[in-house]
């Protein structure tokens, strides 16, 4: 088992008995993720309806603080989760990384796995900023937040082995993404290519996710041990494949065949004038 030979030193707060309490809380309260998703939908779409009648908020510094904290969390999560992943790949191979859930038996990766799953509720706050700042709320954004939340809480109950890949990749991509958001909120001039690279990273993440699902499915069909259920494989594949389609479309529409900027500006100007006329009436 990978946890027996992986000996990364753990900080005191990572070794506390509260880690097991945190994991037990998540596994015993899956309904919390469902309720959080339901409240999220009501808040964001109710908020959009309210904000249609109000001026947008700036919230640049608040957004920078929010994104900065999530960036720091993701950077630390990456630094704490990836050593175990690399150790398993180097010493035990790809099969173990996808089918043996040793990461759930080491204090460091247990702790950060629990925090990762809990953070999917916290990250719903991203959309609140979009609503209050009256930015476009695309289907990909809120669909992605809800499904990641529900799947993460669901999978922790199974201690899915391929969750090691899901968590490590997500932490790494979010470390870059939230850093970018924080810099943009602080009005730093970040090249547009960085945004394109982030979307490309997300696309690659979804391709890897689809490949992993094919791999673990084939392993189980061969009669070999793999710590994931067929039901989870089906749900995971549907999730990752839908993400791939949506992120590919977003990449194409944003970077390959974008809507001409003048048309967007004209549309925004028309909305602004119409709103001003409504207020005058």
C-alpha cells in the first residue's frame, strides 16, 4: 500500500484527531451538499433578479481578498497532496495511483482531502461576486460548481482511489486560476494568454478525467481490484465528459471564434441606455 512507504512529515494540525471527525462529518452528512446546492441556485438566480434593478457593485478589493485566500489554500493543497501522488507514480506505478486509495490512510493527505471536499461549499461564493458585479453568469460556471460539490461529497464516502487524481489536478489548476483572479481584481495587467492557458489546463484536466474513467472501468472488467464502484465510474465519466464539451465550447467561443468586441460594446450600451430610460420614467 502506498501509505506504508510514503513518509512525508505531517504538521501537528494535520495529525490531530479532528481530521477523522472532519471526514466522518462529510461522509455522514451528504445531504448538506444537496441543501447547499439548492440554496446556491436560489441565491444566485434570485440575486440576478434583484440586481437587474440595481447598479452593480465594484468589490475589487473584496474579490482580490477572496481569490487570494483561495489561491493560497490551493497552493498549499497542491504542495501537500502532490508529493504522495508522485511517490506512488514513481514507486508503485499508474495502476496504484488510480486504483489503490492509499492517500486516504496518510494523515497529510487525509487532512487535505477533507479540506478539499469542504472547500467546494466555500467556492460557491465565487458566483456571488459575479452576481453582485453583474458579470455574465454562464451555464458552465454554476453547473460546474454544483456538480463538483455533489460528486466530491459523494465520492468521499467511497474513498474512491482515482479521487487522488481529481484532487491533485483540481488543486493545481485552482492555484493558478485564483491567483489570476486576484491579480485581475487588483487591476494588474495580466496577459490574455494567461487566461487562455488556464482554460487549456482545465480542458486537459477533463481529458485526463475521461481517460481515468476508461482506465479504471477496463481494470474492473478484467476482474482486477480497483477501489471505485461502477456507479461512481458512470457518474464521474458523465461529469468529466460534460465538462470537456462545455470547456471546449468555451475555449472555441472565447479564443478561436470570439464574438466581435464592438458588437458586445453596442449591446452593453443599449442595455445601459434602456436602464437609464426606465429610471427616468
